[in-house]
């Protein structure tokens, strides 16, 4: 019963991570379009788009946290696995346990970030604080805070699933057993 619940939770979390990654990718495309239009507007019409700087700041943070959970899901979070890859050949159980510890610590950090950011989101939602230049271009803070809180919470959940299921396996690149012909 617990295994079925964990599998279902994992499927839902993975699906949400994939969807958030797709949303982050769409934001990248929109950001590229905005920057290109701004460059053309500056060069041809000597009239830049108002708020481009604020949009870039807003978008970059959102893109990172929209795509974070999917990066965790596919084990592509930046970290040094060189030592663990060498250790795996001689001590696979120790390596697996070390990976679980790393995932547990990562889950704790992601959970702490989510825990800190959710009240900030609520505060920004209630106060409707914004960033930018009043009268020129402003954006509310709450969407950024919400994406950070949800992205780190989902990443925390994925790390916890990795700890429980021990599904994090090293992807070793193996050298060929014999010399390959040189071209």
C-alpha cells in the first residue's frame, strides 16, 4: 500500500516538474523575443521597450526555479560526482548510502528555502509590493516569491522520494575494454 502511494506521489511530482520545466522553457523563448524586439527598437527607432531590465530580472529568477525540480528529477543538478564514481567501483553500498545522505541534505536545504519563502510570498500577496520604476514600469513581487517557494518545495519532495526509494544511481561512463582503431 505504501509503495503504491509512493509511486503515485512520484508520478504526480515528476509530471508537475516536467510541466514547470516546460513553462520555464516557454519563458526563455518569450524573454528571447522581448530582448530581440528591444534591441531592434533601440537600434532602428531609438526607443527601447520600457521595463526590459525589470522583465529580465523577473524572468531569470522565475526560469531557474521553474526548471529546478526537473533538474533534480533527472539527476542533472550541478554537483561533483567524481569521488563517488571512483568510490562506486570498490564500495557500491557506501556510494549508495553517501548519495542518499547527499539527497537528504539537499532535501533539507530545499525544504528550508521553501519554508522561508512561503511567508514572504504571503506578505507580498497581501501588501502588493512591486519592483521597478513607479510610473514607468512595475511588476508585483509575489509571482517570483511563489515560484521560488513552489519550485524548492517540489525539489524537496523529489529529493525525499530519492532518499526513500534509493533511485539515484550513478551513470558511469565506461572506457572500452579494447583499443579502438584510430581514425
